[in-house]
C-alpha cells in the first residue's frame, strides 16, 4: 500500500477572499502537500503563481510544497524558486531540452524530482530518466486551467505507467495525477496506481461543503 498524499491546488484559493483561513483549514485537515502551479503564459496558455507566492506560502505554512513548473526551459529558472529540501518539484518533459540535468539539479537541492507529462505525451519519454525521479506527474487534463473535464484515456495511462515503473524495479516511485481529480474519478485513479492527488475545484475546493468535509469525503472514497 502506497502512501496517499493529498495536494490541494492552491491556484483554486482566491488571494482576495480568505487565503489564511483556507491554509488553516487545509492544515487542520492534515493535507500532505501544497500544490503550487507555476504558469508562464508560454508553455501553457495562462499565467499563475509566481516566485513571490511560493516564498510567502512557505512563510505562513509548514506543509511541504509540491511545485509544478509549467514553464519553458525550467533548467534556466530553478534558482528563482529557492527550492527547499523535502519539497516536490515537477518539470515537464515537453518543456526542456535537458530533462535529466534538470531532475538532477532538483535532487541537488535535497528536493524530490518529478517528471511531468501532458496527456498527449507518451510514457516512453520517461524511459531513460527513471533513475532520476522520485515521482511522476501525469496530467489528466491539458494544463492551464482548473475546472476542466478528465481526458478519459489518461486513466489507462496511469495503469501503464504503474506497470512500467514496477517492471523497472521502481515500485517506490509515486504517481501524481493532476486535473479533474474529482470525487467521481479519484477511486479509479487510485486503483490504476496513482497515490498523489492534486485536489482542485472538483474535490477539496468543491462548493457547498467545507474544506474539512471535502478532505474527509475524498479520503473516505479512497479507503472504501
Ligand atoms: C493545473 C492545476 C489544475 C487544477 C486541478 O495543473 O493543478 O489541474 O487546479 O483542479 P480541478 O481540475 O479539479 O479544477
Ligand atoms: Zn498542477
């Protein structure tokens, strides 16, 4: 049994409403990670969470960050993020000419290196970096926005990735899913082999219930 990690997508928290309250509720609910989506308007068609947001979140919360870099040429920009030991940092295989080098640098910070793949990117892109990753992030929607619909073939991709990792002797590598990780989908994602869940508008931040209620409901579905 792999450790289940819930990683609330902090881009779903409005900086104009009550972010401190949301962070407090997430902390009380015992979420394992804080997922920070960094978008540069080039690799993805949106701008989101920059270096300052990351720095400030570290200041007000003790939960390790899970930094998802959706930026072109992350290898040139890693130093901007002041990466801390124990954090998770993912870089997209599509965004860099030097995936192995970038993952190795993340390891040098004492952080957990993760390779990320868009829905259309085949798993074979990972074959030669398996020794360099602690986890793999599979996008289950095209990155850029919250509130999208799951791309159905990504469910089978999770299972294929789990087999690929296990066959390579990397049963220890975690699989994170990101995009419409809803109450309706999370069980199938877990059964396929995912154990890190980016929880956004379709689960932890779903309207009509508190964060505590949504976290409890999500964990209950996985425990059934
Ligand atoms: C982008 C984000 C989103 C999103 C997830 O990488 O991490 O995928 O906020 O939440 P949903 O899809 O549930 O709104
Ligand atoms: Zn993300």
